[in-house]
C-alpha cells in the first residue's frame, strides 16, 4: 500500500489550526495536528514545501521508519516547527493504521489500562468571588480537579485569567493568542505574585475543603529560588501540582526547587523531544510530564517518554489547551488510556465552531475523558467547514517588568 497525497489545511474556527491529511491509494485517510500557536504558517510551510512530497509512494504502515526518516534525514533536529510537522505525520499514520485494523489507536498501543481519564479544568477570576464562581461552574461541568489562576493586585493582565465571560458556544476558559498584527504587551511583578498567591489558595481551601485536587501554573515566570519559595509557601494547601515554575530550558534549576519543597512539579509543555526530559526524569526532578502529542513528534514519542518516565514513578499530565486541535487532543487521549502511568489530562473544551470543523468522538462524562471506539484517532476533518474559516494572524502576548525589561510570559 502507498501514500498518494499529503494535504495541509490552515483554518481558524475561533482560533488557528494546522491539519495534515494523508491519503492512501485505497482512499483511506488519516489526519494529524501540526498547530503551533502564533507560528502556524511556519509549520504549514515546512509540511507543504519540505515533507509532503517525501511521503508520496511511502508505505503508510511504516510509522516508526517514517518518523526516523523525517527526524534524521533533515539533519536539523528538534525544535517546535520540525517536531510539530513530524507529529502531524505520525498521528495521521496511526489514524490510518487504526482505520485499516478496524480498531481505535489505544487498542494498538496495548489496550485500555483504565475506564476513563481524569481531567482538570481552568478556573480563574479577577477577584476571590469571581474565582469561586468559576470553580463552582467547573464542578457543575463535572470536573473533579481544578486549576486555579487569579489576577494579582497591581498587575493589569495576568496569564491564565479569563478576560471576560465568553459568548455561548465560545467557551474558552482562557484564550491567550490575540488576533492582530502585533503581540499584546502584559505586565509582571514576581514579588507581588509571590505575596498574593498563597492567600488565594488559603481562601480556596477554606471554601472548597481539603479533598478537591487543585493545580496551578507558574507559566515560566520565576527563578529557581523564587519557585522554591512558592512551592514551600503552597505546601499547606496540598497542590496536585505546581506547573512550569521556572523556564523549562534550565533543567538543572529544578534541582534547587526540589531541595526545598515537596509540592509536586509538572513541566514540559514547550519540550519537543524525549531528550528534553532526560535530566528531569533520570534525576526525578519532576512528578508529571507535560508534553503534548502535537509539539512532541506525535503519538510514538509520547508513548516512549511515558515508558521511560514509568521507571521513575513519574506520571502523565499532557498539555491540553485549546491550541492543541481536537486531533492532537484525541491522539494523546489514546496514549493516556493505554499507558500504566497516567496522571491527569488538561481539558479546556473547544468552541462549537472548532467542533464543527473537527467532528470528535471523544466523550467527557462525570469528569472523565474517553477517546471513543471509532477506528483510528476518532476525529473527522470537515474540509468544507474548514474553508469557511480562513487563517487569521494571531500572536501570544509577552510580558514586561515595571522598568520595561522583557520577562517570561
Ligand atoms: O498550561 C497551559 O495550558 C498553558 O500554559 C497554555 O495555555 C499555553 O499558554 C498555551 O498553550 C500557549 O499557546
């Protein structure tokens, strides 16, 4: 069997998505997600100009061989653009394999290790009352674990806090990428944040009790010693995890954080390869792997990093914001269902427009996700609906400190 076509689609139903569709000579199709928030067209060009023609004539069954060929033959390894492109090919080939086998992808990865996947949602508020309302809303939706993000007094805009109530069908807990020709500038003050956050967690614990698993995302903005201080200060509130407490590229920095706190740590949404996790896993500097299938080279390497992490009792906590398309999201649900060391899945929920373009078969019932039992990944791409939503330029925001210095966002 041979691949006869590889088509790339860029569509913007509420937000931008890059999708690859591979077609075999028998007319079987597979789809993959190549969305890289704010840099979508770079991945689309990488796929269209450099990868599509290499796939024509290849045997779609040879997933590992095609992955290694794309990774090694380019010579220039790693990086988010390359790895998102390879991820889309990998997912599309798993999708095809599942369709040909008549099985959902999780069956091909070893079968289900659990009945459903525990998910967490994003509660946020500009003050304590609106935060409590948001937590209640998420509990009503069935979430059994909740991420807490709040405004910080004195700071105008903070990562993770929904700016306004969304219109019906546009349920975004938080959508950071703003449409426009230049990134929005936000401000930041770490000392104000460090003073404020423990008081927020104290209030949430007092209101919602000790049982509810609570998470928080530091979004790369602290130095190791600041992160250590925060982890320690949050210990009385028993967090499920503190995420991205420091910029991820400084792996050694986590040693310092670890020396000072028992708050569990999650990191890695900006990682692209298994090698980015080498030190963190071998030295047990983290508790949860935050990779996303879309930015990590697809289903194949995600399964590999989790098997490596399993030897160190490190669990999954795959990145699941709305900038991972329903295809990439479903792809990692299959991995999560199959692996033994599943931890939790971030789940923000896509908009109605997105769901019109990507018809999903996954379910979210009583706080648990399931990828569904359709052969392959279980998502259908509606090309006609996609064409009605052309690409729109969008950028993630960036931060400046009070003196004008650019800071991690
Ligand atoms: O934990 C998360 O979900 C975030 O860190 C993301 O929302 C991140 O900001 C976006 O994926 C950026 O595109």
